[in-house]
């Protein structure tokens, strides 16, 4: 993988350019590269996401990741409730910074380091910034994180502790993104965006590989929270690669979940609109998925359709009871992470009995107090 690919024009851009968009602002994907899943080798390696080496975008000679990994990945897959024997939770907050964003950050920061980046900038409503800050610290790279003023104080403390410079921006999540893009125009700054940089999705796709290995097959249905789509698209890419390699015989359906207070993707999907129109965030406890104008919206809607799935919204008053239910099963998650189980309960027609359903617990509760 030597090039980024423009999503509109198909134009190729060298990865060394460290660009985060193409001409005319087009989004970038990664040029396809060959992947393999040698199970014997995989099983002999440590329980981290790096066990899928032959499917990750690093040449065999590039071991930049070895000094950066914190052992992220291969999170537990557990039955949530004996009364729901086919429902599994993947406890993806059991990660170095307590959210699944470490999957993407580990891969992206390792790649940035091997490309020679010295100063990373990133914007996020919390968890992605925390992850990038931690891995930047480990990689010895300077790091600046932009966050909206409403970000949970716990996440701000986490970011500062990792030594990143924090820029708190008044106004919306979108205002924060604009400020980071402006900052990224400086020559020596690498925009380590979980939204724009395709290497982030090369990390989140390992969620799919782990499920395949842990279950010995693909599940029937995945329930996934969706804001910017880093987990939805990562899963879609990961399972598509497993399908192409004939490791599974069909894609799992993806039931993606938004907050009813901020659900541009649900609306676009319901209206069969390939273009996702921005909405106004009405305010939600599910801050991690409150994305009013998702940059990769068209790709997300396409992925959900290709998986034969759907996008649903959860009413605000279902979030806290769902969080309490998870606590009754022993899991303390941040409110965003409760929308998945709320969707399982609210939309039973998507989950026929006897079909295997997996939902992630994405972020730890202790982050959100
Ligand atoms: C980032 C995040 C999400 C949503 O991921 P997107 O990439 O925005 O779709 C869900 N839950 C938690 C806890 C997160 O940190």
C-alpha cells in the first residue's frame, strides 16, 4: 500500500505526502493491498491485534509498531445474560485508554511514526483524542488535541496526563474539527484524524478478525454504535476481507445505532438518500456518537446496505436504563456504550432467536463521570 485513493476521482496520492484529503477536498481511502489469514501463525502469536500481521498495512520489514504497541486488542467476548444465550458482548473498553479507539490509534500512530511525522494533531469529542495522545506519548511524538468545550472533564484530564497540548474550542463539535484542520495546514503537522485518515480504519477492522477467530465463524448480526463510523466501516472492511479470503461465507448484518437526538445517518438511510444531510445536535448523553455531519456518511450508508442491515435511533430516555441494565450484569460503561443493548431490546425484529448477535462495550463508565 503505497498510495491513498481519492474517493471521488480514484486519483492516487503517495502516502509519504501525509495528506488527509485529495484535490478539491475529496476523502481518501487506502489503495487495496493483499491480505492473508494464516490461522496457524495467528494462533501462535500473543493476544493482541497485531496477531493479524498479514492483514495489516505494514511491510514485513517495518517493525515501527513493536515499540508502540501496548498490547491492545483481543478483548474478551462474553455472554451477557444466561437468558440470551446467543447474545455476546465484546468488551472493547478493556484497552489501554479504556475505549476501542485504541485499535485505530495504535495502527495510525505507528504508521505516522514510520512515515517520519513529528507532530500529530487530532480533534475529537474525547476518546479518539485520548487514544491518539497516549500512543503519541509512547511513540515520542509531539501531540495537540482539539476538543469541544462540553467534553467530559475525565477525558480532558486523561489527554493532559499523556502530555498532549489541549485546545478547548467553544461551540459545536464541527467548530472543533475546523480549528484542527486549520492547525493541520502547518507544514510539520500530521493530521492524525480518526475520521479522515484511512489507517485508523485499518486498526478498527481487527474487531472483525477477532470476532471471527473467537466465534470460529462470522456472527449473524453485529450491533454497532455509529457517529463517524470508525467501528462500522472498520468492521465492514474486516469482514469483507475475510469474505474475499473465503474465511467466512457471508457478511454479518450490521445494525448501526444512533442517538435520536443526533441521527443524520438514520434519516438518510430511511429516506434512501446516499447523501447524508447534516442535522442539529439536540443534546444527548451519548456524546461519543453525537456527530451532526459525518464526513464519511455516504460510505457508512453504503456499508450498512451491503451488509443487509439497518440504522436505528434510540430515544434519550432509553439510555440510562440500558446503562443500568449493563451494570446489573457487572459492566460499567459510558452512556454512549449503552445504546447498543437499548437497540437490541427496542428492535427485536432484527434479532431472531437462535441467531448469533454481538455488541461491543466501547467505552468504560469511569471516563464519563
Ligand atoms: C467513538 C465512539 C463511538 C462511535 O464511533 P464512531 O467512529 O464515531 O462511529 C461509540 N462509542 C464510544 C465509546 C466511542 O468512543
